[in-house]
């Protein structure tokens, strides 16, 4: 996305009918209310470095991921069941966003406030969503996920095991609900040197507009939303 996109522009992202069986890298995500979408665009424009590799902007979907993984031939009805149940649990819930931090290899995260009742609800929804991986992971793609996790985490045994089991490393007690503002390797977090970005508070209350199934692209960006309506 370009950095000069108008943050006041209306949110729009393609919605594509899902096939009877779904393959690819997908995520179950919480879509925020329009005010939070605009605030996310504005915050990314203000905080991401110039010429960032990726920065959230108009046309991208700010979101809180519940889980993500590479699936192969996943039945639409099974995924629809998860999305419907999680939407019923979270739709309309207000979720406090608190602090912007640099994370890992160069991501900028706007994190949900940890000490809040909605954070507990998100954790419960996340634990439920993890069941999507049961028997549906694409073994070839997930092998690459596991290898990337090894390289990116210094072979952290817990994260590697999570990636192998769920197709996603940061799950269970490592789950960190957030809106991704962008990615730039200049923001990399080094255990010894830290990051060039200092964490800063940006309090905001988000409302969960709906839970959707998204097809994911590079660096956690939503390519399009998959419509799960039966045809």
C-alpha cells in the first residue's frame, strides 16, 4: 500500500465467494469498527518509517487475528462454523487498545490492553479458533512455516512446536492480540540491542464489528475476505 493513501477514505476490501474446499494461508480475524480503521491508518502513517516495506493504509484491513494457518482442502462449512460461533461471541464487544510496540523482525503492533476483561474474551476466542488447524494444515506449506519459525526465533522449542501443530507460532500463552500497523526491518527487535522504536501509549477503544475469514498475503496483510455463504 502507498503511504499517501487518504486515511479518511471509506474502508473497502474485496470479498470473494469461498469455494466448497478452501486452500491457502487463511486467518480468522476480528474486523474493527470504522473509527478504529481510520485511527489505524492515521497511526500507521504517523509512526511507520518513511519508505517502510509495508505500512497499513486505506484499502487494507486493520484487524485482530484470532488464528492463522496454511490449510489444504478445508471444507467451507467447517470454517463457516468457526466464524459464525466466534462472531456471535465477539460482535459488538469493546476492546481497549493501549500501546504501540516493535515486535520481532520489524513489525509495529498496536496491542490490546492486557489487563482487561475483553482480553480474556479474545484469549478464549483464540483458543477456540485454533481448532481450525486440526487435520487441515497443508504439510508442504507448514513445513516452510516451521523452518521460518526456527530461523526467526533462534529455534525456540515452544514456538517451533506451536508452528508445527497449529501453523502459527504465537499461540496459547504466546498469543498477543494486536492490530499490525506495518513492517520495516529497521524496527527489528534484538534481544541485546533492542529496537530503534520506543514503545508508546496510544489508548483507543475498538468495537468488534464482525469476525471474518480472510485470505492472507505477505507480512500479515489481508488480501481479501472470503464469503462463507453456502451457494
